[in-house]
């Protein structure tokens, strides 16, 4: 007997809460995996969209500079580590040929490193020479040229740099002679024995501290090398002279004693013992304190340079060649120096706004001075409304 289907009233078609058959509400493994995958996908998409919304991406564009300002402001805060404020000057030079030295307007100086002790001391002449020539080296060919006797202009050496020979050793003892001189021929054997004993290390000269001195003996034939002897003002033969490295031109010690090996050795030792040549000196500070100079200068908007240099005081000048210009750049920037606005710049742009800030530059030798080259580009950050250069 077939079941009877209940007749549906006409209004059942308007039912908004119809029941779903039980077959369609039964959970399955496939449905569960699909549901979990959909939830994960939607979560990842939501987080990506949220991150993209909250993160700003900088964009750049190059436009023609519409800035019409005639002057550019340069802000600086530099600490010179071994130049006192009396000898430190600030100057500018530009491509128009404008030069301003010892600028004081908008520039302030402050002594730094006050420790209550004598921080620096002047170099002695011997210390300057030791540091100047301590790292000098020669090739085997150069050393052979410098150590050779100037006996003939037709040998295998050039013999064209007498000052180079002097600067190659602490002391250079020279016998100026002429072939035709009878006294030179009588003295030749004595000189040759003494020259060999010193050059081969059998006779050792020492300075005032008992340290070994580098001494070289050689001969110069004034017949073949007439120009050199004339330049040295040789008036008689033989003429034995002792030249010291670093001495003034034509400054020498002339031997007036006995022309024997013993007499020459005693005279050589007496002269070298007057100097302190090998003390192991290190580069050190000269002044009692350093100087911090800070402020700003306004310059024309053209290529140029800013100088922080050692100059003369009211009482004396200093030799810039032997001045330590080591320094720390606390701050160096261009344009309006709004530190609050710069702090809000994206990290990839901050280092371009003040690339030298916090850097220390050490001059570890004489005749050495760091130079900094910066290309200045007018830049506008529109988000912050900040103008920088």
C-alpha cells in the first residue's frame, strides 16, 4: 500500500523558512577541508590588504628646480681634535671666485677635552724627522743608486739627485775630491778603509740615546760632477763633510781634525751623539685641547668649498704641514636645519640628508688632510612639507 502524500496548502509556497532535507545537512570530510581552506585564504587576504592600507610606499620624481634663492645655508658642527680655537679658522670659496677667510659671523667656537692635564706638546725637530722618514722604503735598485760612490759619470748609475742621497740616511758623510789633487791621492787609502768599515757595519755610530744611527759614507769626484760640487760650494780638496737628513740646504758639519780613521771615527761619533734620532716617537697631540666650531654660513648656490683650517693666531703662526687636522663631524647639512622634520623622514633618506654626521676622520701622518666631497641636490618631501637640500 503506497504512502499518501499530504496535500500542501496553497500558501506553503510563501514560506521563507523552509526546512532543508536532512541529507543536505550531513557533515563530510571533504566539506570540512574546503571550509578550513576558505577561512585561511580569507584571513591571509584580509591581513595583506590591511598591511597595504597602513604602509606607505615612497615615490620619487625628478623635476626642474624652481627654487630662486640666491644663497644656500650650510650648517656645521665640527670638533677639531688637536687644533685649539686660537688657530682654527673657517673660510669659504666658490666658483665665482669669491673667497671669505676667517669667518666669524654666525660661527661659534668652544674648547673641548678639558681634562685638567697637559694634553699636547710640540714636536721637536728630531721627532719631526723621525716621523717624516720612518716609513720610507727603497727598492734594491734605488738603494744601490743612493749608496753608490760618485766616482765617475760613466758608471751604471745616474748620480743626479744629491739631496735624495742625503735624505736616504740619518747622516751622509761625503768626501769631495779631485783626481788631480795630490792630497786627495794621499788620503784615498785612509778614506777607503774608513768608508768600508762604516758601510759594512764594523764601525757603528750612535745618537744621544745610544741608539744606532744610519750613516753612509761615499765619495764625489768633483771633476766629473762639477755642477754638484759648485752647488755645494766646494773650495778646496779633499773636503770631508757630514750632512744630516732634514737639515737646511747647504747646512753641514765640516771636518777640520785629523784625516785618520781614528780621527774621522771620533769626529763622526761626536756629531751623531748630539741628536735624539731614534726615540720611538709616536704621533701625538700638539695642543692642550681641541676646538668645537659650530654655526652656519650662507654661500652662493654654486660649486664651492668650506675650509676648516689651521691658521695663525695673534701671536704666532703654525706650520700647516705638521698640523694634525683629525676631526669629528657632529653635524653637517644644507638648507633649513629642522631636526624635528628630519627625524620624520623615511630611514632610506635620512642618511642622504646628513651623510657625514657622527663620522670621525683621523689624519695618522703629516701632510695629510681629509677632504669631503658632497653633491648637493635640492629635495622636497611633500608628505611632511619639509624642504631640504
